[in-house]
C-alpha cells in the first residue's frame, strides 16, 4: 500500500519545476492531487481544464 507522502514523491518526480500540488485528497482507491502553475513572482494560478492527478493506493501507479 502506498502512503500519501509516497504518492506525492512519485508525482513530484514527474512535474515540471513550475507545477505544484495545491490540494491533496483521497478516495478508497486513489490519492488525488490538484495542480497549480507557479509564476516567477510566486503567485499560483489554477490550471485550465482537468488538473487532478490520480495515483493508485495499491501500487503507486499514476493514472
């Protein structure tokens, strides 16, 4: 079973430097992470369109 912290590390390895996790939550099967875009001035803007990444709790696979 993958913990939320492990799932965050899996996701962070795949993100560009200007993408950050803005929200983390879960359901029975997945850790869910909402992403935002961090500008050079430090402001965070929501991404346009679907921006939730799912990582399976069972094996850490990113859907």
